[in-house]
C-alpha cells in the first residue's frame, strides 16, 4: 500500500449516484482504504443534517460541508461559518415574495418552504404526485417545512430555479454580501440557485483542513463530478473525475474513473494504490 493519504470525496455523483443510490463497492473501497491507514473525508455541498445514517455508517474521518462552510476532523470542529443573519432574512423574504421553493441548509436541520416538493416535482420528473412523494420520503426525509424567515446558523440557501429568474441581477443586488451560484440534482444541468457565503468554497476548506492536519493540499486526493468541485480540484495535487461527471471537471482532473454505479470509486482507489483489488 502507498503511504497514508488524505482523500476528499464529494457525495452526490461521487459516493452516491444522482438518485442517492450507494453502490456496495464504494462502501467497500472507503472501509478498506481507512483500514490501510488513509484518512477519508466527505467534501460536499450538503449540511450535516443531510448526511443520513447510511452514509455515516460507511465510516469517515471527518466532513467538509456546506461547500466549505463547515469542517470537522475526528469530531473536532475546524471551521464553522454561517451566512450573515440579515442577509439570510432578506433572501428568504425575496424567495417567499416570489413563491420560490427553497430550503435553508444548516447542521441543525434542513428548513424548507411548504411549496418545495411541488416546485421540485418537474426537476424529479415523472407523474407529479409521485415526484412530490419522492421529494418528501426519499429526497428530504427529515425536512422541516413551513419556513418563512431566516436563521442565524444557515450555511447556504438553495432554491428551485424558475423560468425568467435573473441570476446576474440577483448577484448584483447581493454583491459584497452573498455569492449567487447554481447546482444540479440530476447531473443534466443547473436546476437550483444558491445563496452562498463569500470567501467560502471547498478549496478554502481543504486548505484549513490541511493546516489542521499538517498536510499540504498538494499531497491530497480529491474526487468530484461537477463544476461545484472546481475549487477543490484547483487546490488538491491529485484529482479524479467520475465517469458521470461534467466535461469541464473531467478536463480538470488528473484522470477520469468510471461512473458511480460502475464501481468508479473502487476502481480509482485501486488505481491510486489506496486499496488492493479484491
């Protein structure tokens, strides 16, 4: 086996597929790599409230969440940054006034608007009633609905993109206060808008984790699938794009592995010498 490495894994599209299915080989690879002395961290846009037990049960050394707003190593909090409360309140007021489906992402919970499942149904696809039920029971089983105002502990705010929304104008309105971005649930293109924090991204978080561990990011290995992983890839010395990833992230990677459900994580771990082929 190679010397001990720090490995950073995006979640959606990397550990699990876009339907949140976990291939058994991914869990096998992570457990075997940790048994070989490597340190494995989730590095995701999700807040801790959205990291459900089946993920924690795989076993990780720590977690980067909220696209870098929170960093934890072996139970020790390294970074904990929240969106300014007044900005959060104003953003929620705008979302409510325009009838957007949205949710606030915090370690304490996910706080959604009552109309979120309905607004997400077209993104999920299929019969509307079934899509709404999937959002409630599988997509966000612990969502706390009825949110109409901000909170002091929010990492970021996600909202379903509606036709005609002007993200450039929104970015101008929140210039110097929040970062306006987009992300994809299905891997087909941006379906959600996002109010994020200025100066916060996965790359910044990785540097903070590296300083805490005494490990250079040049010696870290990062896995990802989307443009949300750009900063992560720009920071780490070795980068692996999933076969189901975007063309841009593949172009930025050290190498491209197979898709999530085609044992992409396992095969890359073998190629990198983190584990032996079973």
